[in-house]
C-alpha cells in the first residue's frame, strides 16, 4: 500500500487533498503542520512521498520543509506563494495535478490528467 503523508490544516482543504491523492492511488495519512512532530512521524511511517499544502499555513509549512530536508524522501509542495526561502533538495513545487506522481503500481489515467 503506497502511503503519502499529507501535511495540511484540517477541514475542507485536507479532505480535498486526500481525495485528490486517493485518485492518484495514494493512501494518505494526514498530519497537522506542526514541525516539532513532523520529522519523527514521517520517519516512523516511512511513506513513499510527503505532500504539504501551504494554504492557510504558509509559515508552518515552511517550518515543516526545514525539518524534512535531511530525509531521503520526495516532498511535494502545493499552493506555495512567492518566498525567498529556496526549497530543500528533496522538495518540489507542485503547480498542477500532473506534478504529483501516481502511486507505484497504479496505472495512469488513459487520457492523461
């Protein structure tokens, strides 16, 4: 079962992100963006990817990026506004749905995204 840790505020934002990731074959484990807990939680879960939604939690999301920078895991960042802080080497901005990969073993949609 391919796991994606979803770092997002709770409510409709998290629900929408979870449904999107499920459509790409991911089983999501949602976590509130609290950087003090993120590193240990991600290490314990050993997900294939981490997805951070910055909507409404930009500063908390940036802090989470910082504590995940030393892990060898792909981090995808959604809805990041202009910032002078560069993304860590393991992180990528996801600007459109195709930027988030399908889970391993899940065939791509027949007509693309």
